[in-house]
C-alpha cells in the first residue's frame, strides 16, 4: 500500500469523524450524519484530484473510502452523547485530519512531479477544503476562517517543510511525516498557547 493511500485513508476516517461531530451539533438524522461525514472526508481530496487531473477520483476508484466514512458517521451518531465536550474533540480531531490530508495532497502533487507552487497549493487545498465544506453546510463558523487561530498557515508551513525536505533528499515518507508534524504542531500551538498572526484592523476614517 502506497504512502498516499495510507494518508488518504487516515485523513478520510478522521475527517469523517469531525463531520459527524458537526452533524451532531446540528442535530441531524443518520442520513444527514452520513452525508456531512462523506462530504468532509472526501471533499478536499476530490478537489485535489480534479485539479491534478487524476483519474479516477480516489474515492470513485476505491469506494471503501465512502464505506468507512459512513461507518464513522454511524458510530458517532450512537456515541456522540457520551462525549462531554464535542467541540473540543472536534477541533483536536480536525487538527490531526488537517495534517494527514495536507500530507496526502502534497504527496499526490509530488508523485505527479508538479512544480513547487502546485505542490504547496495541493497540500493546502486538500487539508482545508473538506473542513470548510463541512462547516459551511452545517452553518458553523468555519475553522479555516476563525479569527485569531492558525489554520491555513499550518497547512502552508507543513507542505513547505515536506517539499524542502524532499529537495534535501530526505526519504519521501519521512519528509511527509515532517511536514505533517510541523502542520500539527502549529495548529496545536495555536489552540493551546494562542499562537496567531496579526489581523487586519481598519483605521478610523480621517475627517
């Protein structure tokens, strides 16, 4: 099993769990759980494959991704009430999913020998778009746009670290692991220590 397939499976399962947790906050039925879980799980990877012209799209070629996503959704449907703070679980699971999906997107672009800019952009889009779709569909404030937290920045740095490591002739799975670790460390630091970038503040108009 290739590194890309392993990363896709890990990101799909974890993102599916986050999608189901958001569905529980929206009090959806089992079909709604499954829909949101699948959308979250494969959304970023679908955009990646379409943009990179990879055929077939990863979950079309291997429907087991959808089966796993539905299974994750049903597990959460029957167990979410046991979790004291579903939002805390959501944001931490999402941090792991972001890191694995970023690495998967980076790996896909590297496998196709894409230029550096595309490699980084595929890492960012694969990591961020599934969660963005999840939050928009369920009318939540998107984590990717939440003020004062690092998110897209984490995916950018992670993809860049992986790319530089490959340039330095680091074994590609290890390079992707370094990128995922950099991504997750920044996201965790943002959640725990409040790491953030400066935000734009409008100046009062001059009279």
